[in-house]
């Protein structure tokens, strides 16, 4: 390796001179960047290009000098431009630098030079092979479960007993069984099998991701002799598992995402000591160039709900991020999902380059692998229901199965052939005479494999490889290499590259980037805090400094603490946990580093909002305006806010699910609000719950804030001097007392310190002690959060599981738990064969389409950055009944956009003609067409059969007998092969239907509607294996033969699948047509078109679909000089298409066509009453089966009721008891806040389903979504509020008579439930999304709760806010609930609640106070005494009601007001949904307003 032969050098330089120019041009044109050599310094790539274009040199040292400056992957970039590299690791084939050059470029020489140069500098490159022997994995046998319902709650004791029994005796199932494999360093292994075969589990076991297997893993996995357990402890960073799902921080840009991953893996020792910044930039540009991501650098990654890069681009970001992790062993799980055929091939070639040049090892699962992709691999293994049925070289797979008796059909890809063998119902070509000899079941295939010479040879190869490898040498190389990479302060035994505090720094920087990327959320939080501070500050505006304002001052401080406690709830989020788990698997950073980094990053932004909030609130409310008081209160508010924020984050870090975290946090929030000592003071707390106040940080913060506000304050008595008025005013203050807590006889004022000591048992000397306690709370919560985050393990499971409807479960006969037959039979994906699907031709009777659909010169334009962007450019075509039209193009070409535009689902500027039988489409078009979306969105709680029945009832004419609709549903179930799981609930991914079953259901939902015009399908085969894809296309073929018109987008069609279509519409980026016309037999017509117009000749072994995508330059790194759109416009075929379209319009428009929907086309197929009946049944059924949702309601009401009841247990007859009764009612009403959050979280799913799918098909009227959701919620709220009533009202021990209890029940359990269910739904249906609804709900509730008269009596409200007291519905609920509890309730003050004073000499207390008591409230406890008169301020509960501006006589008046608010909520709910979502009024749209402001600013500039 020290020298390269001179002949090779001369050859190399000759090639370099002729091809380097094209390389430079290729890179420049690809990246779209023009380099100015006078202004920019040369990068290593530039130096390499100059060297290759300069004079020939005879030594390899010149090459080495440049290559040594480059990262290893830069060499891969050079080779990726070639788009062709030898499959075998032992070859280094030549390839072209661009399409016009015939010269090759020998990358092997450059790589050899790089390796030598790295060796000279002592830099080691890690590599290792993998041996897998007899590996098995078990998971929980959840193959068929019975769905729980509300009935389980009604039988709760039995349900709990069954749950405990099932947990203790969990049955296991074999997921993979006795799998073997050998992958030498630099090899690529293709893992084939249908979904459910165990491919993903095999990769996870190989990568050491075994925590989730509840039954454990057996067998031996070693990496060049290093056992897996040791590998995971010492060298985990080198083994990477890349999952199927693309999880990223959606608000980060592509550049930020890649930069972060590379920065976490930046080695300390870099070739030629390039800087970290240069290293990160070069590697990022490398990966972005390879995968075509440079144009997306500043685009957000996004997700399903945040707009960002396309799905295909997001997949490429995932791949690039995984490569940035610098593993030596990769396990890629279905990494081509969502990629078009050309990009999928480029991905496979990129991985091939990595294994060839860096000697990394790759295991890859691909569901739809073309022959070209298959040929890039070295070895292949096939799994069938968890059993291995083959492992060996890829070119030996066909002969092995041919020897078995199976033949590969002509033009079928090898991977497709191998996967088809694992389908018991698929089409198999068998050698004559072998029909009864070939294996059929997984067991038979495995037996044949275990007894084959190929298996014996594989075992010998594994044994030989284990003998060959030097384990100690491998460890030594790994240790030395990792020592070179690790930064200075990284622990010696750590497998992370950068030090812990460097990880924290990087995570903090990323935290700032995430917050900046989601600016709207931060702005909303700050603005809401400012708005809230203005509202609250103005409510408490210039609070009196006298005793009348003391309670209000405490209310201001309590509200400030409570508001930021509630804000802490917003930090309970689980959406980032999958990202954290992924990055932990990549060994990018410690999860705890992210926990610290996110806390540090969010702190400044929280402080901005808190500071604005506090300053406004402090000065508006008139708190103690001294510097000491201001900064002390500010300090403790900040400390408490951070401590409670840490508490909620700690809770979320320890919980497994969001529902668990919300339940615990709800209880904590209730504790925080009740045990802050504001509502119930320490002296009034019952001993059994008093300890709660001591373990919450808010109690200490509130004490110090009160001390800062009241210390040294003299509060004059205001209207509380007893006695007063009349002749009493002439008497000395020595004979009076201030009727206020902390007063002293003969003193007309109250000291603030006395007030705090008597009311709260607070003393000023505790102020700074509390500061230390708060620090302990804060640090404790953060430390616990860090620990839980670091060591949190994923939930153990057993893979996908079907859940059957209660009472109809198909009990599957399982063998004992050790048997590998326990693999879910249904999970193995039943397929309909040609026999099963052909036996039901009568199903397709009367399915012939009734019209020809034509689109002519269709353009679609959207507003874009102040201008316009055209997504579709004059696209024309037609769909004729009985034909299938494929819609193809690379990612971003506009396939889905065209489909949505034709289906009338896009909103924008649409021009052109869309006609049915030559006439414009009418109102019935959406209902008479079927649209199978790419996303499989269904109601999780319905069964497959119920979902199909609902669609049939809603979308077929009402006059048809229901029995006919149901019979057709059963036929569709049989045709789609869904009989085995027709009674299974849809569920969620991983616990319900799998990907293929969901896709079949999506198709079935459209088929049962019997669309008589057209069937649209958007990527129906995406995410499916080749056999499932073939089955779906065969179904579509049968539909087209029956006369159906079909327009279908497709991403990765095999040759056989592609040729099932009759016609192709091919688009390129920009929505421009490249071809529209027939495909022809064996694709002859379309191949002839491309070859005739300048494309290379298509080889007979090639996939025509891949060929045409390659020809037009589709793919991440592909480019062509020909303008195929221009060629299409100048072609004969284009003219023929134009003529055909015009002829169809002319001919069909002249024909008399009888309307299929009557004289007046109806938008809906059924009446409103008919729709209401079945939509209500569906919604009610969904609620009945949503056990988790119902349980969360029950726990909230039950625990909340018990908490309130026993916190205020036996309120008694004292003065404090009156306050406690009021606060008990107040907190009972506050409980509606989390209840409304639950309602909104549930309702958003049905709204999204309707808006995304059902409304587009005009299934039923939009108002039914709202009304049925409201009606379905009510029974559960009435039931659980009754539980709340029993558990909270009676422990208060106020009044037990039936009449009073019944009125309380009527007000709270019926009227209040009717009100707040409607309020929660109204706000949700007004909002654009759930987070916005939560913010708006919080603002509305804070308004209504603040102005209901509890925290601030109406007598102290500024005049301009008294209207809000009258407008707040919570005012009337509080009045009624408190009025029922306190009416005619006698008051007996406790000794410490009495106010003492001395009467004038010669007078008794009774005589002295008699004139005063005739006009005022209260009583004298010792009327005959002549000194120390004991005065109680209230005599009966009605006196207290008057004090809070309420009367018992308002009860039935308020009852009538309730009905006004209830009906207002329902009417407003319907109206706001119509305005914001149905009509979509632009003048009401915040987004539209913001865009208009931006446009005005741009025009001014």
C-alpha cells in the first residue's frame, strides 16, 4: 500500500486529464454554485480537481497530498457522481464522470492513497464483520387481543383481577427463530421477507437493540469475535440501527440537523488537522450532495403536521444523519420507503460505495427491491414467519430455490421472486413433477434449509471466519481508533466521541435553534403572558393598601405563581422521545445532555415572558413599590416557576406514555393550587394532608413573596372598624377593634407581619431560608430528570398485535410458548391469490364507470414568498372506463398535487378544464369518485367491517335497501382477503392493523361506495412488500376489467407491476408533462418513444420504470442535458394526445347522457336525518371502546372529588369554614380545565379524519361531526360527575338533606357539564389546531375564573371590569354552588377568629354593641362581659354570601342564565366551524392577515 504501480499512475493521470473537467462541471451544475477562485480559498475537492487537470505526474504522492486533506467520505462523493460502481467489494470498477464521457476514473487508486496517508499519520479506520449463530428472540404474545370497552369499568374489580393475572402469566411468542448469518467487513446483506416475517426484529437483534424483546434474545452475535454484550458496552457507537420511521425535530432545518449529528461525531484527531468548522462543513456538503439535499439546507425538516421538506427528502435526511454517526456496522430498516425508484437505487449505490471504500458492513431490509438494487448486494437472507429459509450469495439464491422446485417467472425481479415464496397464497411457478414435493409452509422451508448443503457450507464459513479473525487485534484497533477520536475530556471507557459538557453545549445550541425555528410558539407564549398580566393587573388595579386589599394582594401573588405553574404543564411532551431514543442508539450524545441542554435553552425565553408578565402585573396591581420588595418577589417567582417546570419535566421523563404523565401532572397541579396555603391556610389543613404543602415548592415561594409584600406594612382599617357609624364615631379608638385577622384591641390598623403570622403562620425570618429550600427543589427535580432521561428504557413489547371487538375475538390456537409457530398468522399478511380473487367476479358486476374523465391544460399556482409558484404546468390527459393510468415521476414532481387537483381537493389558483363526458364536473363529483389517500387515516375504535359499512351507508343512495349495501360490503371483504380480521379494531400502528391491512381498508372504504366515475389512488403500494403490492395492483386490474376508471400514482413499480397499467402520465419537477400515452405490451410503446428521442437503449433485463426515470434525470444526484418536457411538446405523441382530448370533448359533449344522480346533482347521497343516525352510532361506538380516554375521565373526577372532599373535610361552622366552602366550589369548577383539555384531545382526531378524508368525499354534513361529538361526550360526563359529586360534596359535611343535595347535583352534574363540554368543543372547532386551542382555552378560562368574584371581590374591581363579572358564566355557577352550601348555615367563630375589644366603662358588651348589630352582621359571643368583648363578623352563611355579592335568591335566575350560555356554546360551535373551516373566510384567517402585512411591507420596501 506504500506505492502504486507506475502503469497504474500513468493510466490514472491520463484518465484524470480527460475527465476532471467534466467532474468540476458536474459538481458545479449539481450544487448550483459558481466558485470565484479569486475570492474563495480552494477546498480539498478543488485541489484534487486542479491536480487532476494539471500536468501529468508519475507519483502517487501528489494524489495523496490532496486526498489526505479529505475526509474518507469525500472520496465516496467523487464516486457517487459516477452513478455506477462494481457490486463486489473485491472490485473497483471504472465509471463515467458524466454522461458524455467514455473515460473512467479509478477511485480505487485514490482510496489506496488515502488509506496509506492515514496510516502514515497513525489514523485507524474501524471495521468489523458480523457472525450470527442460532439467534432467537421472543416477545409478548399479543397476536390477538380482545378490545376493552366502558363495560370493563363497570366491572372494574373483575377487570383489575384479570389484568393482574394476565400480567403475571404473560405468554411469549417466537419472533425470530434460529437465524444464522455471516457478513464480512465491506459486505452488504439484503434481508428479505414480508411484513411480519421478522426482518426488523432481525436487524434490531443484529444492532444490539434488544431491550424491547420482553422474552429475551438467545444465540450468539459477535463482531469480529467481540461478543455483543461487550460490543454494546465498549463500542456501541459503531453499530447503528436506522429505523423505518423518520423522526426528527421538525423545526430544525436540514443544515442544522446534519451539522448537529456531524458535530457530535467530530474526531479530535482529523486528517491534516483541519478545523472543526471545516470538518463539519465538508462532511455536511458531502452527504447533502450525495443525497440531493443542498437545495433544502434552509428548509425545515418538518413532519406530518409541520410543513417542511417532502417525505422522500425527509427519508434522505434520515439516511444522511445515520451516516454522519460514523458507524462501522449499519442495519437499515426499509430505508427506501417513500422513495421513488430512481432515488431508491441511488441510495443502494451510496451504501455500496460506503461498504466498498470504508469497509463498513450493512444489513438492509427493502420491501420492493428492483433487480438493479438487488445486484448491489453481496448476500441475501430470506425470512418466513420468523424462520430463516435461505442465506447465501445473491447469485446463488435462484439456483437454490430452482433446485427446490420453484422457478422465477420471466421479467420478475429476483427479490420479488424470493419474497413471493413466503406467500402461501401467492402465484408460484413450479417445475413439472415437483408440485407435491416443494415446501409450502414456513416449517417445511426451514427443514429443507437446515438439511441443505448450503446451510452446512454457511456453518463452515462462519466457523472458518471465527478462526480467521483476531479478536484481540480488533479490540486493539478499536481502542486506539476511539482514543484518537475522543476529545480531551471524554471518559476513557465512554463510547461517545465528544465530552459530556461538549454534548451539553451542542444540545443547548440545538435547543436555541429549535425555539427559533418555532418562533410562533414562543411569541404566543410571551404575548399570552403579557395579555394575561394586563388583564390581571387591571383587575387588581391599585389594590388598596388598607385591610380591604390584603386578601387581594395575596390573590395577585398567588395568581402569578399559579399562572406559571400552569405554564409548566406545557412542557409535558412525548413527541421528542423517539428522537432521543434514536440519537442514543446512534451514540451521538447522552440523553441527559439533551435534558440539561433543553432546560438551559428554554430558560432565557421563559424569563422574557415572565419578566414582562411580572413588571406589568407588579405596577398595575399596586404592590409594595420598593426595590427590595420588587426584586424579592421577582426572584421567588422565577425560582418557583423553574422548580415547578422542573417538576413537570421530571414527571414526563419517568412516565412511559402521555396519558400517564397527564394523570400524574393533573393530581400535582391540583395539589399545587390547593396547598399553596392561599386557598386553605396551614392552620386549617387536616393533618393527613398537611404534609403535602411541605413537599411542594410553591408553598415556600408564596411565603417569601407574602413576606416581601407585607413586612413592615401598616394597613389601616377600612370599613372594618367595629363598632362604627352613628355615635360610635365620637368614641375613642380604644373602644374599637379592627375586624381583621391580626388586629389588636384599640388599634385602628393591622401590621402586615401580624396578619401573616395569624392568618398563615408565616414569619419574615423564613424568607431567605425558603430561597435555599427552593434551590434544593430545583436542583433535585433537574437531577432526577437527568437521571430518568439517561436511564429510561423503551417499553418492552412483542410487535404488531390485532385487537378484536369484544365478544367476537377469533381465538387463535397457539402452541406452547416455546414453539416458533406462535408467530401471528394474521400478522403474516393473508393475500388473495388469483384463485381467491378470481372466484368473486360477480362482485364487480354493475361497477362499470359511467363517464370519461378529461383534464385539459390544468395549471395549479400557489402564493410563494410574495410571488407565485406554479406546481402544475398545462397538464392534459384522460381516463377511459376499463383502463388503468399510472402517474409517475420523481419525488416533488407534482404527482399528489395533480391527483388532489383533479379530485377537487386543492385550494389555490387552478386553471384549465376538468370534464366528465365533455361537460364540467358538478356538485356530485366528489361523492361519485373514490380517493384512496397515501395516509391511511381511520377511526381506531371501529372494526374493519364497521368502517366499511359506514362508508357504504353514507356514500350509496339512501333508496337502496340496507341489506344490499351490507351484502356488497361482505363481498368486498372477501375480495380483499380481510375475512380473518374483519372483526378486528383498526387500532394504532403497532397495536392494531398493520401497514398492509390498513392500506386494504383504505381501498375497501372507497370500493364499497361503488364510485361510478373514477377511482383515484395515491401511492397504494407505498410501504408494502412486493407481494402485497402485486396483490393490490391485481385487484385494481380486476376493477378496471369490470369497467372502472383508475388513476394511480406509484413510486417503485417492478417491471411486471408496471406493465399491468394501460397508460402512463409521467411528470418531472415543476409539474411538467414528459409523457402521456400507452405503455404497450412489455412496455414496447413507451420504450420506443424514449429510445427514439435520444435515450439509450433499454436492456431486456432492466425495469422499464427505472429506465424512464433515469432517462429524464430523476433522482437526487442525476441530471441530463436533454429537456424531455420540450421534447414532449414537439413530439407526434403530444399532438395525438391533444387531438384525442379534443375529440373526446367534442364527441361526448354532443351525446345525451342520463344523470346518475337525478336532475339536480346532490352533494350528499343521503338525507340529514339518515346521516345523523349513523354518525351518532359511529361516534358513540368509538367512545364506548375508548377505554383509556374514559378511564382518564374517571380518574380525574374520582381522584379530584376525593382530593377536594377530604382536603376540605368537614368545613364546619367557623369563619374559615365559609371560605373553605367557597374554595371547594371554586376548585370544583376549575376541574373543568383539564376535563376540557381531555375533550379537545379526543375531538381533534375525529375533526382531522373528517377534514382530511370524509369531507373530501362528501360523506355527510360537516355539522354532524360537532353535534355527535357533543352528544356522545355528555353521558360519560353526567356519569362521572355523579361520582365526583358523591366523593366531594358529602365529605364536606355541610347539609345532607335531599332537597339541597339534589339542587347541587342539578347545577354541577347536569348544567355545568352541559356548559363546559360545549365550551371546550367550541374553542377547538374555532382553532386551527390542538396547541392553539389549548392556548385559547387557557386565556378564556383565566378571564372567566379571574372575574367570577372569588380571587377579587366585585366591590374591589375597577369600574370598567365589573361588566366582565356579569358576563363570566363562572360567576353564576360559583354563586349557585356556594349559595346552596351556605344558605341558612349558622356561623360559630373559633376563638382565634374572634375580634376582641373593650367597651366603655359601665357597659356590657351586649349593650355597647346592640345599636351596631342592628345594622351590621355578626354577633357577640360574651354579651354580658364588661371587657374583652368577642365579636364574630358573621352570624349566618347568608351574611358571607352578601359579602361576595351573591344571594341564595339568585338560584333559579342563574339557572335560566345557564341555558343561555349552553345554547350559545352550541350555536357558536357550529358558526365558528363554518366560518373558519367550511367557508374558510380569508378575512378571519390569522395566516392570511400575516401574509397581507408581509406583502405590504415588501411593497413599501
